[in-house]
């Protein structure tokens, strides 16, 4: 599993920040305020994200309404899972990951792990 390309990441961030379904035009208008971009570029990128199953869509009149198929956190977890599977020895990958975590993050991980074993 690859991460998103630059524009894909910007578009997914825009969609994750919204509540519910949105059109290409709405995403385009939001992005246009921050950068120079063509409508067709946004359209083709969102279509690509749909074909990759990162976005779902339904027709609404002449346009499509789009929404993410997973949350930002679910996507991040998939990336972490992929890194664990492809990053070499899983125990060493985890060890290096834990070294980079703050004490607050490690405490949250311990809490989650104890909830998993208890439940």
C-alpha cells in the first residue's frame, strides 16, 4: 500500500475536514483559495481516488457527491500496518517506533493494550 500523492493528500484532508458528502466543485473552490489549480485536475484526482476505493460517490443531478471510505485514523492505521509488514523485522520496527513515541503516547498505547487483553 502506497501513501497518497501530494494532491491526493490535500484532497483527502479537505474531505476528512468536511462533514458528509461534497462535490468536486466545492473541493475545487476550497483548494483554489489556497493555490492555483484547475478544476479538471481536482476532478481527475477525485476520480482516481474513487477508482482506488478511497472515495465513494453517488450521482446527484449532473454531479457526483463524494465522501471518504475510511477515516483519517483508519488510513493512518493502514499505513502503520503496511510499514510493519514491509519494514523489515516486525519486532525491530516496533521497537524503533516505540523509541520515537512520547511518554504520553506510550501511556495511551499501554492503556489500549490492557483494554484489548481485558475485553
